[in-house]
C-alpha cells in the first residue's frame, strides 16, 4: 500500500507537468484519466497487501497456513472498494438527485475554500482548519479536481482497513475473529461515506490507526523507534484536528502502568504518580502550544474551563443540537460533573429520542448500533477477567490501553461537540480503534470460554478418576 501511495503522489506531479487542465484539456477529462489509473493502482495495491511471503514459506514447509482467511478478507475489501467508488461517483455527479448524509455543510465548505486557495487567495472567513489549505495547494498542481482528492481519501480509508487487519494479526487474533471483524469494518455504512467525501476524517483516522499500529509493534517487539513513530503519527493527525492527540496521550499514560517486557499492568503508587506527572506535562504542552493543537477550544484568555464551556455553547445550533447535563454549576465543577453524560451522548448519538426523521434513523443503524455492540462485547470481556483468565496472554492489558484511548477521545469530543451530526462525523475518527476493541474483546471471550471448558474437562476427569478408585 505504501508503493500505491507513492505512485499516486508521483502521478500528481506528472499531472502538473503533462495532464494539467488547459483550454484544450478540460478538468473533467484529466480527473477521469487519473481516476482510471488510480483504480488499477489501488486494486493492485490491495492484492499485494495480502501477498504474505511468510505464508508461502509455510506452505513450502508443509505447515498449516497461519492466515487461512486472507483471501476472503481481500475479496471483502475489494468489494468494499467498489462500493466506496459508487459512493464517490454519486457524490460528485448525482448530487442533484439526492445528497448523501454528511456530504454538505463542512464537505462543501472544504471544497469551496480549497478552490479559493487554488486561485490565489482564500475567499472564506470561516475557520475550518488546515485541511482546505493543503487540498488547495494540491489543486494548484492538478487543477480543481474534486474527484481526485476524494479518491485519495478513499485510498487512505482502504489503507486504514489494511492497518486494522495487520494489527489483529500481530496480536494473534484467531482467523475466525479476524474475518468477522473485517467483514464489519468493510461495510459500516457511515464510515464508508464519511471517509469518501471531501472531508478531513479519512486523513485523521489514517494517522490515528497508523499510530495504534506502531504502538502494537512496540507492544509485541519493544523498541523506542515504535514509540517515537506512535507519537509522531498522532501529532501529524493533530495538525488537522487535536482529537488525534488521544493516541499519544493514551500511550504515554499507559507506559506508566504497563511493564516494559511482559506488557502486563502493574499498578503501584509510584506508577500512579508518574501517570499524573505525564498527564500534567501533556496538558502543559497543550496550554503553551498556542492555536496549533487547541485553536477550536481556546478562548482569548487561553485554554480554560470558561473558554471550553463558551465554545460548546457557541456550537449548540441547528436541528441536531443538544444541551445536556446539570446546568448552573461553576465552570470547573461543570467540566467534572457533566463529562460522563457528554461522553455518552458523543459515543451513542443520535439516540432514539433525538431522531428527527429517516436520516437520523439510518445514522443510528449505520453507525450508533456498532458502538453499542463494541461497548457490549468489551463489557463482557472485562467480566471474563482477561488478565487472570488468560495467563499466557497480554490481550487483557492491551484492551485496557484501547479503553483508555477511547475514554480520552470521548472526554475530548464530548466537550468539543454539542450537535448529533457533528458527533456522528467526529467519532468516525476512532471507529478503527473500536473495531480493534471488538476484535480483542471477542478473542478474549473465545479464549476464556475455551479455558473454562478445559478446566471443566479436567475436573470431570479428576472426579471420574477418584470414583474409579
């Protein structure tokens, strides 16, 4: 997939030299040529991503294939790729018939601002971050090709799915659970649309899942390089949206609690103190970073409780807005008391009592229902006591890490949004992490279930043996 991305990047440069739209070659012809080339390149990249040389070596030696579901997952991702392509074509060429959910508003604003950058200056005063600036610079090279930019978003979404699969393989998740997880991941309706539109979510979510992949490499192998790459990709995503910082923050916090070799949780007074110090150090960096990471919630007086509450109230507009929690509390107390409530609304919006019509119902079943499922299986996994129930595995500790990251994301975005539509879009940044949570949780349930069966069989064997004598 890296080679695929390199080819697409080189293609953009070639387009600037050869295929730049002119009075003889229209923008539409240029972008259709690029689309056809990109389709072939991405299709080949997906196939190559599942060509595992180690599997070939195993087959030569006559051993069991360690990834028997590999071909099925590849087929699933190719079908998902084709469906996303249909969504892309509809969004660009069939908007007059029906506008897909989340394809207007910010998506249209991003495109318009990008176009204004491409023609020499910004013609919009609305602050929508750095994404339209970067796409505007790309438009200067390849022309005003919306189709190409959205295809790049789709490419990053497919890379993210491959990253999820590789994380599951590195964690030793069973083939059955991997296959089930990838089947869900490939066809989540809201995720398919959000990561195909002219939005920044695809780029940010790719940085987040890549950071998690690097952390998984450290979890299995160790090495400071993987930790540095974890923080680097998290910071890279945070340049577009500060929400990507949660992976870096979650990683730094958990390093204080996880053993460096065995990767098991070891809670002690010294480790808790270290965790608090790391947390305050991270907050200090945020407070002193200016508008780089916290521009959307920073007030004139800096990053304070008052500025966060003010920005939340400013964003309470539109038919999908909500105002929840206990009102009339002092700002600092308000942040503490109402955080759990806002976390729930961020993760599970739009809840049934918030439905305004068919769009919200489709959003609930296309996105929210998956988060209910992820919460349920994670709860069941914790009830199985994975750290004690699977003594030869550290999946329990990894589930704790993922839970901390998602909890931090829910806290940050719980106060960052006050609109069900915005919550629905922003939480797709972390859907890939939730997919890993569901896979790890299901694997824990499978392993603890098998362990219980073995214990019951041994107990029956002991009872039968005693009865014989």
